C-alpha cells in the first residue's frame, strides 16, 4: 500500500497559484451549502464549484458517493458528496469516539466517490484535504485507508493546515 505524501500548505494556493496539483477534491454535504471550512474558502476563490453543486437536487441522498466538478483555467475542483447533512443529530449519526460531537462523514460514500474520482482523473496530480475529518468529524485513520485504497496507483497529495499538524503527528501520519 502506498505511503501518502502530506504537505502543510493551503490547498487552494497549491491549485490556483503554485500549479502543484491539477485537481482539488473537497468533501461536500448533499444540501448545496458551502458555509464552513475549506468549502467557504473555495466559494470565495472558485465560486464555480458551488454553481456545479447547485445543478444537483438539494437534500438528495442519492448524491452520496458521487461528485460534481467545475473547471477553471485548466484546473478542476471536485465536490465529492461524502456526508449527507451538515447539521448533527438529524440522521442518527454516531457520536465521535472518545469525544463530543457526531460523525457526519459517510465512509461508504467517501470510498465510492474517491474510487470513481481516481479512475476519472487518472494521470492527474490530485490534492485532497483531510476530507471528512474536519467539520464532518470522521476518523482520519479510517479515511486514510480509504484514500490509500482508492488512489493506490495515483499521484496524490494530502494537504493540511497548521491546526491539524499535532493530530497528524499523534496518529503517526507525518
């Protein structure tokens, strides 16, 4: 199984300014909402990503495990539908192990979406944030295994922000 490359850097800069990646994959809910975290930053810098999302049906559970995307100046932003809702306690989500909050990340949806993305964007340099492990409270060790499986033959980089560094060190990822 491949060892993932981790980089502490703004993933949007890596895509739009530094030309380090061709494709940015973000995790999305099924409600066409770009209200927090990376999605909010993408909305500011690549509003076309929300336009692609809004071409889908708001609240449609069938979106889980699929994706939409937009192209801007030869670069691609992918909206992977990796969680149903953005509000906890709406769908009997499990509690976060050992912590407060609820897991909104849907591991089956993450796997399905990433497997398809790895095929559809084969040969491209792909960047992924800590997808599903931020506001969605997913277990990064579980998600990292899914990523390794989905992108075993791909050029993939995980981008993280400074606040996630201690967590990644504790998990032995970096």
